């Protein structure tokens, strides 16, 4: 028996040419993709680099739409203040103000209102902000303020106080609100 030539026993795969071609295609695709990434030059999505002598910046791509919608700023509110001032004694004179832009303004306005109505030696009794107030006239007791989210809530609290304590003849002397106002 004579020895057979090696090439007959050695198998050469038929797809070697295809493998080389596939590797080359992957390499070309990788170059194209990485070239696209370099084209943005470090600019955010939707912008491209622009440069001149000694400067470089990013410029918006015309017609490019970002996916995120611009959110409007949240609403802003300004506090509103109210205050109660009165004289001391059986025939008390009141000064009640609401919807003032600040605490000091409300307190001074309440004392001034009490004086304007004929009160002598008016003193600040109560200050409140961003809520409603009911001042209850309670027989044989000092008048008391009650607060709530609405005039009805504040009034109900005052009437409930009288009912719980067995006080008859309570009535609402004043009710009003100093609620925050939207400014933006």
C-alpha cells in the first residue's frame, strides 16, 4: 500500500472564505457606527459641534425634536394674613382685617381699625394666615377666634365649642377668610 497524499485526508472547511468576509463586514460596520458617534463631537443629542478660531460650541440640529416636553414651573402662592384686635371690657370694640400681604401689615391694620371704630387702648388678640376665621361672641366669656379651611368649618368649630361646654347664646360675630393667592 502506498501512502496517500496529505491533502486528501486534510479537510479544508468551505466556509473559510465566508468567515473572513463576515469579519470584514463586522469591522466596516463598527467603523461606521463609531464614526457616527464621533461626528457628534461630545454634543448632547439634537446638537452638532461647530468651531472656529479659538472657539467650539454645540449648535441645535434644525428640525430636531426632543422627546421631553418642557414642563411649566409649578404654581407659586403668596400668603395672605388676617388679624383681630380689640379693647378689653364688656363693650369691646373690634378691629378685624383680612387678606393682607404680611403679618406685620395685618396686625397694624387690625389695631388701626379698632382705633378708627372708637376703641381706646386696642390690643392685638389673634393673627392668622392662609385660612378662614370665625370670631364667636360667647356670653359671659371672652370672644374667641376659631379657624378652619372654610368659613363654614371655622363657624362649626366655634358652635361645637359652645355646645360641648354647655354654653347657650353663642353667635358668630365675624367670619371671613385670608386664603393664599396664586401669583404664578
